[in-house]
């Protein structure tokens, strides 16, 4: 993005975002977020660029010229691949990013890195604009998003890469979404020759493709639509073993009462581990000796002190059969350690606020969800990074 320091502009509105906070705080209304942009001390040009690229605002043909955007490779590229929508009204042309938002992330973990190196490690991603920011009648559900957990897994992978343990040549990102983990892995580990990004949502995979090209690693990224039997992934693996599998799977524990309201993005089944279990079962048999799986998940802790994950996903027999060991590192992130009641409230609020469900005040879902957790013996939820390693020899 010649001449425009978009990363710097967007960080000035939300300095925390480069670490582990999400791009959009879904608990705040779009108007509040835009008010932050207005009061962030940006120049008029910077504000316009940020509103256009990150928050779905309009940009006239003249403004694009004034901002120097019309002549950059970015705008030409966006036009060429149809990401920009152009609306003509009263003889004036206005551009919109097609319900998308551009976000950035700095992969460097050392603040004193030289400026030119820092620039090289900034990733740019298109994700979906939240419904609340979208304009016109064709607003669509945002399936490709980034969440706090996306950044938690990414931070973990960055630290992991420092140990030299991120190994190639074949990596798989289960539930890759728009590709944040897959693309970062390629940047963090030069040994990786290919990352297979697996998702059920073709729209996410379309964005993964675009994002891979945007970050100049298209040839190393292979988007694959997951099918229930996992055949597409097996075909893409072409008999090779996996050296590294990562996943930030849909992890919300979704009781049957709100299941129809939730999207593929977050629905992890009643205990939150439906996809985790599926991903582990699909990848472990193909893991190379010494290969690892790193997943973010939210574990339900039962009244018995038991963690549902251990019982359901990684039984002793499963570990013995495949010669694997695992560890679950509980993350010290206080706002993600939730009692079942608070989790129920957050879930009901999320359903209401994302525009996917009813938004009546005093949402009755809260009590229904809490009652479900109680009857299932769930006491609380904790955030975890789960690491599974395949031993060189079978146990
Ligand atoms: C929590 S998002 C993670 C996205 C991205 N990897 C990140 O870290 O931000 C979970 C992703 O899993 C995908 N997903 C849901 N069910 C799936 C399935 N059965 N197979 C593959 N991907 C699935 C969703 O479409 C979504 O993109």
C-alpha cells in the first residue's frame, strides 16, 4: 500500500488491537466506534481512508483522487477483482468496499525491530464488515470475522515460532476463515511449503484466496471446502503427512435453545467441542512423527471438576492408539474465564447484537441458556490452548 500507512492510521484508533483485541468490539454500537474514529486526532484524509477501508464508509471519486488512492496499486487491484462497488448518484461516483473491511496486524514480537522489517511483517486482511456497519438492503451476515480468540491463537503461534518448533513442510488450518492463522504461519515459518486452509464456508475461502494474494503468499495457500467425510482435505494432502495443524474452531457452547440462531462461525455444539473433536479426529491419523496440533478452545468445566474436552476428545484409548500426548494450557485472560451464568448472558447478548437473532430487551434466552448449562452440570468456561503432539514412536 504505497504511500498510505493504513496500519498506523488504524492503530491510532485502537492501539490494543495489535495484541489480542478484536477489530470490532461487538459490545459497542457502530456509532460509538465511528465517534472514536472522529476523535482520534486523525487528519481529514486519514479519517476518510480509515472509514472507507475499515468501516464501510463511502468515498467519492474526487476524494479518492485527493487522498492519492486512485493511483495506488491497491485501488486498481480492488477494482479489477470486483471488491469495490461503485454507485452513481446525482452525477457523482462513490465507491464502497463490497461489505468488506480491511484490517492489519503486525507479526513482529519485538518492538525494537527496524522499521523496514516491521513493514514487511504487517499482514493485511479483508474480513466481513459487521452487519451494523453495512449499508443498503442487501446486508449480509458477517461470516468471516476476527475475534479475540483469533489473536490469542496467533500470539501463541508467534511465541511458538520463536522456539523453532513451527515446522514444515505441510500445515493445515482447520476452520481457516479469511486466513489469519494460515497466512501468518507462512510468514512465521519459512520451512512451510504449503498450508491447506479448510473451511465449510466458500465465502471465507474466497477471502482466504484474496488475502493470500494480498500478502504475497498465494502459491503456498491451498483453500479447501470441507465435506462431511473429509475427502476434499485428504485429496489436497495427496498422501502427505501433516507437520503442523492449527485451529481456532467454532467454540461457543451453544445449547439447543439457540442453535438455529447461530452461524457456523461460532457454534461448537452443546459443550463447545463438537468441531474440536472432529478436527482432532481428522488430523491426528495423518500427523507426522513429532508433528503438533495447536488449537484454541473454550473448555466447559463440569461440577465434578472434570473438563469435558478430556473426556470426549482425547480419551486414553485414542491417545494410545495414535501415540499422542497432549497438554491443555489454561490462559490467564480474566474476561474469558466465565461462570456458566455469565457465559449464558454473554451468549444471549451476542445472539441479539450480531443481528442474527432477537434483540428484545431482557432477552429471555439468557435464563433458558443458563438453565440448560445447569442441567448439563456445567459450572464455568475457561480459555485454553490445547497442544497435541505425536510421538516419534507409538506409546
Ligand atoms: C472461530 S472461526 C476461526 C476463523 C479464523 N481461523 C480465525 O482464527 O479467526 C471458525 C471457522 O470455522 C469454520 N467452520 C465451521 N464448521 C466447520 C467445519 N465443519 N469444517 C471446517 N471449517 C468449519 C467457520 O466457517 C469459521 O470460519
